[in-house]
C-alpha cells in the first residue's frame, strides 16, 4: 500500500458546489482538508451576485445534501416545480407534470446553496480554506501544486499527496493531467449560447408567473426558460444559436432585441421590464461538454464534478451528477476501507460510463425541451408513459429514472434506447390518439417487457 493511500490529509481544488460538498464529506471522516478556491470567500464578501441564478435540484442532489446534513436548510428555500409550463407562441399555456403526484424538481439558489455548503464545511476545525488562491500548476510526479495568491500575486507550492480536483469545466488540475501519455480528452461547444435574464417580482412582491412550474417557451431551434426564485423573481435563460438567421449575432441593438421578444416570447416580454438592461449587461456564454479519461492520476489525483464531466444543462443534472460523485465516493470509502489506492481507480473506472451517459442524455434533452415539448406526438408519448407507469409501477419513464431515482445514468441511457423502440411501436398503432389506454398498447407493452426489449 502506498503511504498516501490511507492518510488523512486531502487537498480539494475549487470550492464551488461540488468541491465544498466534498470537503464536508471528507471533514466528517476526520480528514485534514485544505480547500483552495480562486474566488473570494462568499461568506464574508457576501453572495450578492447581483442577479439570482438558480438550478434545478433533483433526487441525486437531495440524497447528497441529506448526507451532508443540510437537506432541511436547503428545503426551506427550495421551490418545488412539479412540471413544465409550456408557453406557445400565441401565449397558450400547457402544464406537463414531470412525474407522478408528489414528485417535483426544485429550484434552488446557486449562491445560497454554495454558501450553505461553505458554512457547514467551515464549522469543522479540520477544514482550512484558502480563498483568492488560483491553482496555477500541478507537478504530477511529486505531486505538489502551485497556487497564486490573487491578493498578493505571490506563488506558493504545497505538497499534495491526495488531490480532489473540483475546479470545474476548465479545470487547471485536469489540464496538467491532459499533457500526460494516453490521457483522452474531448471538448465540444454547442452552436447555441445562453444569456441570463430576469422577471422581477410583481409590484406586490409576488411571482408574475405561476411559481410552481419550470416555464418553457419552446421555439424549435431555440427556447427561453424561467425558474422561480424565493424572492418573487424568476431567472430566465435564453438559449439561442450564436450565428444564423435567428441568433445572438442578429440581436445587435435594443430595437432588434425588443422585436425578437415581441415576435417569439410576447407574453414573457410583458413581464420583463428590465429586459434591455439585463440583455445588455449580462454576458452571452457558451455551453461545453467535456469528456475525458481516466479521471485520475496514479491513484492520488481524482477529478470530480464538472472537472471530470461537464455537460450541457438541459437535463438539469450537472450539479446533481457532481453531487452524486460525492455520494458514491463516500460509499466506496466504506466499502474499500478508506484505501484511496483502491477507491480512486475504481471510482474513475466505474463512474466514467455514467458521466458519458448523462452527457448524451443531456444533449438529447435539448431537442426535447426546445422542440418536442410542443409536438402533439411527443405529448401523447408522455401521457402513455405515465399511464403505463401507473398500471405497471416497475416501468419507469426515463425522465423519472434520471430525475427521481438513483438508477445509474448508463442504465437510464440504455433504457431510453429500449423505450424509444417501445414507443415507436405504440405510436405506430392505428388510431392511437384515441386508443392510447387500450388493449393494443398493453399487448405491445407486454411483448416488449417479455424480452422483446
Ligand atoms: C446555464 C446553466 C444552467 C445549469 N443548470 C443546472 C441545473 O438546473 N441543475 C444541475 O444539476 N446543474 C445545472 N448546471 C450545471 C452546474 O452548474 C454544474 O454542473 C456545477 O456547477 C458543477 O459544479 P462544480 O463544483 O464541479 O464546478 P463549478 O461550479 O464550476 O465550480 C468550480 C469552482 O472551482 C473554482 N476554480 C476554477 N478554476 C480554479 C483554479 N484554477 N484554482 C482554484 N479554483 C478554481 C471556481 O471558481 C469554482 O468555484 C447548469 C449549468 C449552466 C451553465
């Protein structure tokens, strides 16, 4: 056994959502944790952030925050969204439940959640924070890390026998590993970018739209979404191609932005008094998918969260997947007696298929959100899937599998391909629009279930 493999000191790079949660898990197990973060300490600098940015949290995320002991705190400010509210171009509304009664995804504040995680990590005497410290270089052989203190511009190098890299999609630690032999790396930018906008609270402080839904304005190749915040506002995100006929590059002045919203999102526009200010102030950001392997270096450096698997946000699973990394690693710690020389390679090997699967599912869900949610055939499929689930509780629609269960993502992806085949047959049945609860559907389903899969 290497001497690093059971020692109780760990370095975490990045105190974002995943790094700060993982620090809590390590601290609970009695590790001496040093956590280095490029940004300032939001506990003292405050998370004003100006705008509130929110995330959809689902089962995998809840499971992890529960283990960290902060579920109740987060629950108090989380807003349940049991379904999608679709806004048609003419302003008609259609509600589509995400799962069965009682199931919901939750809108949580990114800053609020990060702050809670830092607070709880900070309660452990064995956690030491180093904010305003940028990871500048990793000497893999030693291994040791060089950080730049962004307040003084001084560099310092620390020995780091056990490193968890939670420094996000553009991970500096991963960049060091990328230069080594037989490390695979791909990155892929979507042709769409995104911009965050806002629907402020109404004059009486209440939400201007129904807060118990994730709102979507699907428009084929692009879309607008809105998630509620606890303060009565909504954070909206416009997903639009960077270039082309209808794109960010065409929205060059206020008149063009207003005309675009008037044409495609007129009911939203009516609730967006700060649209032009938001549009001009907030950046247009890109969306990247990162795949790499192995997620580790010589059993002593492990990539977790977006550093290992950055995905597009259309399944609302990026953070949930990163949080699940923590849950799984923690369970492996028990199973493998805390021996990192076993945990790290096993995690990296086993979890990789799940990272790839959720990346694929997230890409596919973009098409569902921006386009299919407005397609009658797709809505019918959802209805039949819910009906089958009610009749056969062990039949779980893939969305539920990903969102409301802890089924490994690679199993959910396999199931999606199987279910696509099933629904291909069902939707091809004669008169299916009327007969969707009929015997013919049941027969196709039973054949599929008995190995026609
Ligand atoms: C528009 C959008 C919407 C999303 N919506 C959802 C959603 O609804 N649900 C969901 O589950 N996920 C969502 N995600 C994904 C989610 O944001 C990420 O998966 C999650 O933030 C990953 O957490 P992380 O800690 O791995 O990385 P990050 O949150 O990126 O944190 C990395 C941390 O490392 C620090 N850092 C970076 N480089 C260095 C360095 N060199 N030295 C020191 N520190 C460094 C950063 O400052 C940061 O604090 C969304 C993403 C986007 C872009």
